[in-house]
C-alpha cells in the first residue's frame, strides 16, 4: 500500500497527519502506526493523527501515540490538525471538531492556532506535586535547575511508579521564571521520552500554577524546549473554563510511504 501523509509540528511536538475522510487507514493496525512514527525505519513523529468526517461538526480527530496505541487528548496535535483542516479546505479560520475528550472550538488568528481545551474542575494537590487531567493525565512537579534536569530518567520513574503504574501519566517538570512565565519540560507517556513540547502538559502546568497561587495571571507563558505556548483561562468558582492553548502549528512536508 502507498500512503500519502503530511508532517506537522507544533512547538516541536511532531505528528504524521493522514486525511482519512475516505476511510483508507486501518485504525486497528498498531504496528503500522508505530512503524510510521519510527524515527529510524519510518517517517518519524511523536504521534499520528487521522482527520475523519463527522456527521455534525467539521471533522473528527483520532490520535495515536508513537507506540502505535490510540490515546487521550493531544493539545499540540489538535492545534496541528486544525491547521491541516484549513490546508485541506475542510474549515476556514474557525472550527468545532470532536476529539476523544469531547468537542473543541478553535480559531486561527495571526498565524497562531487557539484551541479550546476541556474545563478543569479537579486538581489533586500533594506536598511534592499536583495531578490534573486536561484531556490527558498530567503530573506537575517543580525542579531546580531545569536546564540540567534528567527528564527522561526521572520522568520514567514517576510515569511507571505509584500511583500511576501501567496506565501511567505524562510528567511535567517546571521552573518559575517570573510572575506569569514558566519553563516546562515534559516526559510523554506513549512516546516514553521527553518531547520538545506537550500541549495538554503546558495547559496542566498553567492551571496548576494558578491554582497553587504561584501566579495570579489568567494568561501564562510556557517556555518549552520547542518554543513558546500561551495558555489563558477564566476561573469560575472552582472550575477553569474557556481554557485556550495558543501557539504556532506548521506543515513541514508532504510525502508518500510504501507500507
Ligand atoms: N503531545 C500531547 C499529549 C499526547 C497524549 C499523551 N502522550 C498521553 O498519552 O497522555 C499534547 O500535546 O498534549
């Protein structure tokens, strides 16, 4: 089979994109997805995303981690998929689409994709860290000297350890730069390594920092190894609403692969 694919990246979190409106892709083929995401034998990516038709909204997002398994919401992948949908002329500058965690509104403005994330009404706070779900599960922990921190080793210990075990979590390490700016490095479940950016992770860090009083700003800057993201929200009673993840999403190349 020869497959046409597109490669996108959002702050360095990179994805293979496939237009699956004609149902050309076998969605249960875990080995194929893992092969396409393999950086040595395949195309290479942190994940793979299918754009599919939807009966009521503009399109449907189906997301796989690089290990080949379908997973929970991907914020950067969602932003890239909105850019891909605009490229395919499925949408113009605004859209509503369905992902695994429900409907998402998004718009493209000044070359930035603004993606609305799910409301967050539950944040577990511990002495050493916070845990919350922004579409995907996230452990958020402060570290000193983040530039020299061993994210892969320490992230893996937390990801596979108690209480997360096999189901796991994504793990974000954070350092505060000023009132509204944080540096974030993320170990991603399903990639099993540090990625250059994680959108649901940046969202989790922004909300966790506000909730713990580290910042009172309602729009935060998140410096990630692949660039900069912004996250804004409105806190209504104990719920974070209108959570927007904002950043660039870029088409890198198009290709065909025999598989
Ligand atoms: N890259 C992501 C998160 C993707 C999902 C994650 N690896 C998981 O399985 O929880 C993002 O940008 O949010």
